């Protein structure tokens, strides 16, 4: 096999390996191929594959055996190593230069995550009940796919907390007495949370509970995104709103 064919084959194999190892590296952070992060991710994948092919060709030239070029496929495995430090803003050393694409990737991944969460928060924010319904909707979509027990427990806690807070917020009325309020809070919240919210006037309490539930929904969504579930539709999602309305046919002369 000519050296250039071995190098090309090494590049193609390394391209797939680099893609796979990069996704593993970013597990628990978020998807590396989001809209903003994709250019950096592709740069890292292509650069790693090119380095693999180059190293393979050097090995083949040194040994005189074209098949030795396939040893270059070990390079993508480096993407699985512990994450590089952020490095200096102006790279001066080789480690800083190697870390620069990863720093750009992580920054853009953070922007992708923020935009993804913001879109879902903005959709749920106008109506308090949407906040609880959204938490339940997203929870139902991912609960069977979360294998990490600790992450699953955190999602459980947030979903229950959001639902309780919105339920209390909807129960509060302007005429609710402080005694009724305290009793209801102690029935549905932990003692610490009940003391925290009992100091608020009923007219203010509903807004505060909805605000705190919305903050918890944001933390819920951040974890969902970091676990790799970025395909979830925005709640409230109405499929009919995404379709063009079917226009009724105009009556013909025979129908008139």
C-alpha cells in the first residue's frame, strides 16, 4: 500500500475516532457540536485527524513499512485524557497553544447551553402553571434515560420542589390569613422552607414562589443539557402552531 493511501486511511479512521473521543470528553459538560461550539469542535476533530495522519506518515517513512502509518490512530485517544488547563489569554507555550481550541470550545458550549435554557425559561415564564408543567414535561422525557443515580435524584428533587412551589403559589389568595398560610406552608414544604416563606405577605408570596420555581427550573434544565438531552422540544409546544393552516377549498360554481 503506497504511503499516501495509508496516510489517507489513517486520516479517515482518526476522524471518526476523534469525533467519538471528543463526545466522551465532553460528557457531563454538554454536547460539543451545538450551533456555536460546532466550528471549534470540527477544528479539534479535523486537527487531531491531520496530526494522526502526519505522525503515521512519519512512522511509515522511518520504518519503511506503509502499514506502520496506522499507528497514528493512537493520537485521537489523547482527547480522552484529563482536560487541559485553560492556559493564558495570549498563548506563549506549547501547552497554551494546545489548550486554545479547547478553551474556545468550552466557551461556545457554555453559550449554547445558556441559549438552550433561556429559550425554555422564556416559554414557561409568562404563566406560573407552565413552570410546573414544563418541569414535569422535561422530567418525563429524560427520567428513563438518566443512568447516573445522583443526577436522577437531583432531577427528582427539583421536579417535586417546583411542582410544590407552583401549587402553593396558585393556592394563595389575597384574603388568606397568616395562620392559614403558615399551616399550608408547613404541610407542603420542609420546615426550613416554610419558615423562609412565611415571612412574606400573601400578595408577595405567590410571585416569590413562582420566581424561585423558575430559578429551580433553570438549574434543572442546565443539568438536563449537561447530560446530553439537548433534543427536547420547548414546552409549551404546539405542533399545530408549526404547521401552515390548511386553507379550505374555495366553493365551485356547482356548490353555489
